[in-house]
């Protein structure tokens, strides 16, 4: 079916590194996912390559310097997972506040944890949620949380226009103010040199005692050891983590095995529906390329065609 | 010299610059030849006259002078006088009596005005002779302005004004307000506060009236005390954004006790202990905690549920207490450094949620966004006069953020807010004053709009128009579940506040679409005279008594 879309072009699917190494030499366009890193030595062999279309939001797995050196254009798919991540955050917020995971585990283990539940299950209504990073995903998160009766703080390097803040019910705050005033902090910002380690031990110490943290963005935004310590000591009431360093996390990763932590395998943005949206958007971009039209979501502008 | 001239001299000595009134034949002898330095401010109904004077006195921080016409005028004013008394507003109220030479015949307009007034005012002074008229006003002034402040009525027969006066009778003497309570009592109080595991302060209107909110903040911070606003407090006496501020107490006995549970020592400052309504059974003070009261009001002292009362000037007493409590700070560590941030986030989110149905939070947030601007040097923040009734808790939450910035009636009587806002703006023309009133409340004394337009008073008036008496619907629903609809008299169809405003010389606009609200409010704030923004708000009945 895809082949039909790409008339006059050959479509080759490579699922292993070996296949990739074999085929990349002929490829003009490469559709890539995060499961297979596009390293410099692999790109070395891509003599005819002009476009890397990432079927995903992040391009961390692409050696952009190598791509730049070869004049290859790199494009991604922006926003296709925003709804899925936002829903994930809502799920995580409710699950954390209810102590869902703990209770589920106890019940499976043969207990009847009603007393524990009644002592620790909370409503989301009336809480303050701090959204760090108010891009596409941050906005989707805020829009979905608003009807729950929460207050919404956000922090971003760029402030939204006042009308937009008012319509979304958002209040802008500096990071420390947000951390100190939020019952639940959720991260939605890209990993950049500036944001790496944003929540270091010191900042984690400024989070309101008893608050929750949700990270569906990048593990490197947070000092994982300090986070684990804060969760172990009860300084933070709990966390929902979708991202780890490294991925997959080793068995003895400090964030594994804590009773107040809800873990998912970097899947917040890849629901079945999101995968379909991502695939469609990636294919659309490739068709644009083949038709000589401008591309959406270009990350790296290559040599002119 | 005639009594009238002696009165004029007294006006000058007391530096009276405004006389609020509505005249009749019995007062013409008082008003004829009124010195130009005293501006007569005409109100078209006596409830509006007194409420304007009340707002004026509160905003100016000094007594107001009022004139009312005989028994009917006094009668119209009684509700507003009752409110002024509950507000502790100093006010001298001249009421014309019939000519003394035929009083025995009970002529037209005559009545025992002292008796009529007594239940609603602080005091009544009745000069027995023309020679005593000016002195009677001085006496009333001193009585009105000695804590607790209140309205004092002076009943003057019309013939007295042309009678003889004795000079030297009406000096503008000074009464020094009561100072600090006995040292040992203050000492003991300081010890108790320092010794308490978790002390709480309940801060009331007398603190704001005395301009002593800063002292209350200082005290709270040194003690690390939880701070509450008094139930239904008519003023803002503590900065709402302060991390130690916990909100205002609910006016029900068990609710108060519940809020104070866990505080082993409670000090109420400048408020009744406690104002309650409606009736709920139960204790006011939680078991295991001790409550003291600091007040300038002997009647408050007498009926307080306090183990000990310190009677004294609020300001002086707080100063003395701070000295005894010492410098050491116990708060507000451990609390979020910016207590207001989460609250503001909630307010703004709530406003966004309420937008579609034109809920009150959306209206108040839109107002606040317009009011919130950097102040010029020396400029004071806005003053909101609140008679929003069912929406009052929200008005306090959104707009009563700073001490000195909020007024409402302490009595529960309606027909006060709009007129009081006009009076406040007359006293403080440079300050941004606005009124937020219910559509029901708006109609008890709307004549104040005429005075405002005549006096060029720039006043935005926001009418939260829900088409009925929402708070009474709420009450009926809570007390007689399922039978709320069986209560008559709670709907207000067929009203047009905008046309009423226009008929009284003001302007106005009705707002039905959320997008039109901000421009309408901004326009009202720019207007030269009174400007009514009649906002068609959400009509669903709030749950206020459950
Ligand atoms: C002089 C006076 N009359 C009657 C009442 C009884 N009363 C209390 S609240 C209320 C209704 C107020 O309606 P509105 O101002 O429209 O505010 P809403 O309850 O709708 O918010 C009434 C009539 C009163 N408090 N004072």
C-alpha cells in the first residue's frame, strides 16, 4: 500500500542494523524511528541520502552533526503525540492522587487495602498543577486538566499573550515559585543544554513537600538519584515516570521498586492512535519531498534540492 | 448670635466640608445661609443619604454630618443608620423636629424621634434650648467618634435655629481615644501567645479602621500564628496573599470551632467574638483551646465568648503587645514563600471555567485584570464596595486583597453598597473606587446614582444580574430541600438597571456575551460619572448554606 503511494520509487524496509547498513547506500529518503540510532558511521555509508524523515517527535537518535556534514535534511513529526501524552498525564495525576498502583498491587497480593485507600486517596479538584514548558503538549495537558477544578501554574521561557493565558486559565510563574506552590508538577520541555538537569537536587528540594512529579519528557531533565532520594524519604509523595536514563533502565535503577512510583516504558506518546498519526504525518512529509513541496517540521535544513 | 450662627461656627471649628441630606420644612431654618465651605450633598431618599455619608466617613476616616427630615425622613433612614451603627461609622445626624411651641398638639411630621431612632443608633442628643444647639452637635460628634464609632442623632426643633445662642459653648474639644489595657494584662497575653503551641489570630474590622493591619502582620509573623478573617467581616484587615492567612471564618458556630481546632490559643482582635448567622448549634470555641479578645468596644467585650477581654485602643494595644511579645520570629517558615500564587492560579483557572456561562469568577477575574496595574508613587490601590450578596464570598476572594481596600455592610442590610461607594469616592476622588452589587441590592437605594451624576462622581458600578434573590433561593434550598420553589418573592423579572441608571443621570450598558465584558468594564472605568455595567451572570443557585 505504501509502495503504491511512492510510485516510481523503491520501498525497502530494514528492521535490523545489518539490513540498514546494507540498504542505506542506495537510499535517497530514510524514514527512521528512535529504536534504531542513526549514528555517524551509519550515515557515512549513505552516499545518496537527502532526507531523514523521523517517524516520531524527537530526533535524539539522529547524529545531527553527521547529517549536517552530508547536507541531509532532517524532519520530524511534531504534535502528533501531544494528545496522547496529555491524556497520559491526566491518568498519571489521578492515579498518583488516589494511590492507585499501591492499592492495585495490594489487592492482587490478596489484601483488602480499603483503610490505606481511605487514608490516602485524594481528589484532583482544588489542587494546583504546575506545568513546566507550555508548548504544544503543555497546552494540551492544561486544557485537559482545567475542567478538573484545578489551579494551573506554568513556567516557560516565553510567556503566552495575556488573552491566551486568560482563556486557558493559566498563571505564569518563575520556576521556583511554581515548584513551591504546586501539588503536582509535570514536565513538558525539550532536552537542551539549558534544560539538562533542570530539576537538580537543589530544585527538587524546593518542590512543595508532599507534592507529586510527572515526567513524560526526558529523564535527563531530572537528577534521578536526587529524585529517588526525595521519593524514598517521603519529601515527595510520589512520581509517575515514563522516561529513564538509560532506557531501558537497568534492574537496579534507583527509581525501580519504589512503592510510590508509577512507571511506564516511554510510551506516553505512542498509543496505537498516536502511532497511526505519526506514521501518516511521516508519509505525508515524504510525499511532499518527492513532489518537491516544502516540508513540515524540519529540524535540520539540508543542501538545496 | 443665633443658634444657627453658633452652629456655623461649630462647623468651621470641626472643619466640616460636606453635609449629606434631604431637606424638609423643619430643616429649612437649619440650612438657610449654610456657609459655602460646607457643600450640601443632596440625596433623593434618606437611605441613600445615610449610606453615602457612611461610605464618606469610612473612606475619609472622620465623622460625617447628615441632615434628615423629621419622622418620615428618619423612618426612611433607619435601616441605613442601623448599618452605620454596625459598621461603627462615626456620624452626626441632625433630624428636624416640629416647632417646639406647638409640639404638644402633635403637629404634622412630629413624633418621638429619639424613641424611633434609639434601637438603631449609638445615641440621641436632644438640646432642650436654642442655647444648647451647637453644644449638642459637639456632644454628638464626640460621642460618635469615640470608639466604638457610630451614628448619633441630634433632634432639633425648627424654632430653635432662630433662637439665641451663647458663645463658647461648642468648642471643638478633643477626646483622646482609649489607649493600652493594663500592663499586666498585656504582659500576660504576650506570655500566653508565646507559650502557645499553635496560636491563631482572628483579625477584624477595627484593625483596618485603625490602620493597624501592618501591626497585625508583624504580630502574626513573630508568632508564626495562623490568621483568620472574622466571619462576615465588613473590612479587609489582613493581606489576603500573606502565607499565614488562612481565609475568613464561616459565620456558623461549629464551622468556627472547626476552623480553630488545633489552635490552643486564639486571640480575636477588633471583631465581635463572634458574628454568626444563620443559627447552627454547637460551640464557638473548640475544646482545648483558650480564646481572648482585644477590642475597643465595651459591648463587644460584654458578649464575647472569651475567657479574657482586653479593652483598649486597637492600635495602641497591638503596639504594646508587640513590644511584650518581643522580636523573635517564628513564622512564616515552612509555608510556601508565595502563598498567593496557588490561590491566583486557582482563581484564574476558575475564571476560565466560568467564562462560558458568565459565572461570577469570570466577571471578577476580568475586573481584577483591569484593576491590576502598577501604582504610581503614593497611589493607593483600588477600593471595592461590596453588596454582591450571594457573590460576596467571591468578591472578597478576588478583590479584597489588601487592607484598606474593601468595604461591605456589617449589618446584612441591603441598599447600602452603591450609595456608600458614591460617598467613598466623594471623600477620596483620587482613589479608584468601584461598587459590585447584586441586582436585588442595586434597587434598594439607586437614587445615589443621581447624586453621583450631579457631583461628577466617576464610579463604575458592576451589577451581578442573576434575575432574582439568589441567596434566598440558596437558603430555601438548604433549609427546605425540595420546597425551594414553594417560596414566593424570589424572582426579579422586568428590571432594567441600565435604563434606571440613565434616568438618574448616569450611563450604563448591559453585557450578555463574555467577549463584551472586558471592553464594557474598561469603558465604565474611564467614564466621568456613574456607569452601570449590568452583567447577565449565571443564574444557577449557589450552595452557600450546605
Ligand atoms: C433592606 C433589606 N431587605 C431585605 C433583605 C433580605 N435579603 C437578603 S439577601 C436578599 C437578596 C439579594 O439579592 P441580590 O442583591 O440580587 O443578590 P443575590 O442574592 O442574587 O446574589 C434579600 C432580599 C435585606 N437583607 N435587607
